[in-house]
C-alpha cells in the first residue's frame, strides 16, 4: 500500500513518526511550506506555498508509475483538494462531493435541514441580505465564512451599532445564522461504512466566540460521560449527520459541534472531516491512549474500543494585543500536556483572531468531568496572575 500525504504541519505541530509502525504501508510526504521539513523514515518532497500546483503534478506523475492507494490531506483548507485529486486518480475513500459537503457550510446545512435541528440561516451576498435577515429574526446573529475553520472570520452582531462596525468588505461567500442560546459540545472521532468507529464527546467551556468578545480570555472543553443522556443524544444526531453528508463507504475523521438548548434540544452547528484543532487530539490521547490524528491516516477499518481511562479537558489562553513580558508555566500534577512557545516572550502579539490561537494551552486530567472542570478553574485563576503584558 502506498499513500501520499500533502502536509502543511511543522514538526512542532505534528509528529508522524508512529506511522512507521504501520505494516505494508509506504507513506510519502509532500510538504508545503514547512521549513524544509524532513519526516524521518519516510520519503519527503518539499515545496513552497507558490509551488502547490507543482506538488499536485508530481503526485499525478508518481501515481502513473506506481499508483497511490490514497492521497491524504489532513489540513482543513486542503480537504476539497484531496477529494479532487482522489477523484481524478480514481482512488476511493472520501469523494469530492463529500469533501465539499463538509467544507461549505451552506451546502452542509441545505443537505441537513430535513435531518437535524438547525438554527435559522441564510446565504449572504451583501449587506442588504444581513439587514433583511435581522428584520425577520432579530439580534443576535452570527456572520461566518462558508468555508473557514477555527472560528476564523466569524462575527457576532448584537445590535445595529455592531453591524455598522462590520469590517467585512466582500460578503459573497458568507452565511448568516441566528445565535443559539445553550451549551456547546464537540464530538471527535472516526467514521467508516456507515459506522462510527470511535467517538469522544466534550462540552465547551464557552461558545467558541471568546476571541470575538474579550481579549485575553480562554477557550476549552471537558469530556463528558459517554453513558450520559446528553452524550447518547448527540451521538445519535451525529450518525444522522455523517450518514447524510458522506457516501457511507468512506473512512473519514470528524470534528462536529452541537448546541444543547435549555430545553434539552440538540441543534446542529457544523462539522468538518478532519481532526479537531487546539489540544483536542492531545486530550483524546490522554484519555484513550491512542493518537486519533495518526489513526485517521491509517486505512485499516479496526480501531480501539471506546474505553475511556481518566477524563480529560483542554484549556487555551487567548492572546491580548500587546507585548508579552513574561509567562510562568503551571506544573500541577494533574496537567498532562502543556503547549507554550517561549520565543513569544518579549514579542508584541496580536489579539486572538480564531478560537484556537493561544499563547499557552494545557491538557488537564481528572476522575470525572466535574473534577476536570474544577481543576481547569483553579488553573485559570493561577495562570491569569502569572501572565504579564506590557
């Protein structure tokens, strides 16, 4: 088996070394703008951002000589490209149509409107579309790009004053939705042949729009009991979503978000056919003892059972606008992973522009969701006193 991976992750972002243990599979890396990354024990070809077309042509030429059994594109913004390449090379797995359904939020919601509960939504092409939607349904509303990720470009509008301050010039590829009051959850795992192979369910600490509301706040989540009512409800809703958007014979990773209203009703937010960002993968690995990202790159159907060990949660501290003078890293025994780039100390940083852009992040462990949450709250209080801005 021969698999091509179009990779945009640096060695600090992702460690592919565990793939060397996959029997009878040869992985070839096509690295795009990764500082000349060389993934050890694998063949590597490096390209600049401007050489993406050359990369694609090289994959096609190599496929003619020795066919690839799959072409993987783990980076969110390459998902559609991966579908197009596989379709052109007549390779199975996730199709081009399926990739588009997981990337374009308008297509996604149009396909799901008879399947799951959705917020009110509409396509946007100009400011008048926004005004008419608000006149029909009122504030607050969410403006979001149809094909972005990590809450990048998402805007919360609470009144006409916030609408007047909207800085988006070209609204042609946007969507507008009614804001949903409720708790927000994310489900992460793998799906194949109409079956959920693995699923982890977590509750967000906020609604992923913290970066839109305050500077220096935090984003995070805590795993919930898979036997709880909310986990069972969301898993059933997830099956409906996956069975509708995929071609059922595909093997895909997913990161899905739902709201649960005060009445207990699930409302679909969105889904992507890739592993969740931030520290979600590290939290899953801490609780389930396998790397979900690496497992998503393996073509085998079997996977470990959904047997959670300890509960895990993750917390990301958002950046402010200003100079980061100092940051002390926490070392509580229940912190299982920490992510911090020391080179940022002394640099002028920007306010977080996405939900996963942070200055420091942690994975926290506990014996229950409540214990993890309590520890995260303690960590927040501790960390906020030990970040100095100038």
